[in-house]
C-alpha cells in the first residue's frame, strides 16, 4: 500500500534490460561497434518514450530520476533566463525536490512566490494571475501531489503563465505512467518523470524540454544528452524506462478504472468504519490509486508501525519526508490543524492490489485505531473536529 514511494520492476522490464547489463554493455559515446550498438539502443528508448508522451525524441533528456529532473528544470531554466528576470513562482505543496531547488535559488539572487492552495490542495488560479510579473521567468507546479493525490489544473496554469511570457515546469513524477499525458496537449515547457514510479528501474528518469526552451546543465564534463547532462548514459535503465512506460500506457485503459474503484471503496470503508477521520485531497480530482486520511487522536507513526506488524506497508507522508517529526508541509498548507496532520496516513495502490487486500487493510486499520484510542486520554465522545 505504498506504491507512490516505489514500485517493483515489472518482469518484462527486467527481461528487456538484462542484455544491456551483460553482453551488450557498450558505452554509447564510443565510436566502435559496441558503442554504436549501445547508442542505437539508447536512441530507440528515447524515441519510444517521446512517442508515448507525444514529444519529439530530441526533447527527452535522460536523468537519474525525478529529483534530478526537477532540479535541472528549475535551476537550469533560472540560469538560462536570469537576464530576462529573476522571479520564480511555485506552490506551497510541491515535492521537496522542487521546493528545495527554489529555496536554493532564493539564496542566490532570485525571488520566489509560493502560491497558496485550498483545503483540497488545489492551486488558487487568481493568486497565480496576481503573482505573475514582467520579470517572472518560470512557474513550477506539481502535476499531482505525491502525498494527497490532488491533480492540479495544469492546462489552465499553463495558459495563464504563457500569457505573461513565463515558462512552465510540471513535476509529473506521480502522473506519468498512471494517467494519460500529452506534453503537446498540455503545452508545457518542461516536465519531470521517474521510471521507478511506473514499474521501471530506480535511478532512471527523464526531463522533457520543449524545443526552443533553453536550460543550462547542472552536471558538466561532456557532451552527453545534448550537453545538458554529462556522464555515461544508463543504456539498460533507458531500455527499462521505455519498456515500463510502454506497458503502463498499454494497461492504462483497464488499470485506471480498476484502481479508481478500489480507491473509492477504500475511502468509503475507512470513513464509514472509523469515526473522526477526514479524507485529504480532492475527492474526485485525485490520482486513481491515492487514499490519504487523517485520523484524529492517533499518531500517524503509531498507526504505521502497527500496520507494519500486520504486514501492511504504508506512508505517513512522502517517503522523502518520513524521517521528519514535523507534520506534512502539504497538509499544513491545506489548512489542516497541526495535531490532525500528525495523524495522517497515505495508502497508494498498485497492480497487485486486490479487493481482498483493501478489506484486510481497512479491517486492520479499524482495529489498530480502536486500540490506540483506548490508550489516548484525549479521545472524546464529542463531534469530530476534522469535519465541516
């Protein structure tokens, strides 16, 4: 129940990758036959990914994953367009990869505006319109939130930003492979993605860079990836990413409604069987596999550990934030009280999740919450504070 953190490599993906870690091990920068073969394979993978996203092959830059892609997009764009302006707009609910990149720029001569969200986690479009300035060079927004699953109105955001001449970077790490994505339809300028979110290998990702958009590299040392990322390319990883995305797109027609049904069943069961619970994120405009709830009078970590003892893996936030004792910055930005935010859990479903799994998890959670609340001196019999 933590597929948003990572997914297992699909058997077909592993099979496709294996030859490029053994007999076909050439460096794609080498000009001999081993290198030429590797280069051809790399470009075929790039073309496959581009086609599935309705991009051009030359617009796909391979990276080590979503965090590097977002850093390259935000920092690379800021450097490339610094003479035009030094103002960047992002939101208060971004992944830390984007937030920390923007904070870094803020310490180095750039100015940042953080857009607010409503209680469902949706960006305030009027706030975006008001925040845009003549010197705004980039708007960076998460496509679907990694914690609460809320899907942002990306097309509207892009239209508003482009009217003022600002570029748009979209962190689509949780969306690519889960929902249909067309960079042409969205008209975005930069987009981050990560293979291990859709049953591909870890340490492999990509950045879409629209033709004509300039960014400067983070990593120097060679002409690799059109001089945007130096370093020997991960051919096996690229093959695995392409195969994983191909499979994800093929199965999307069946998998999206299946997961949506399981998600809705889980939301209904949790909220009907356990009192003093709130669903976090938009009820409809959310990822098909995401269930994020806050349970009053119980610590999220206590629930997580008790679920783990029953063989159930969940998250109390994003995997990248799990070492922090502070409540989720996403939940706080949505206006959820501090003490309620501490009782949050994120369940994310995947290909192997069944209806029986959902029933087992809900039943286990209900028992755990009842047990923990018995030990809580704060648990009342009064009305729930987390509901309207």
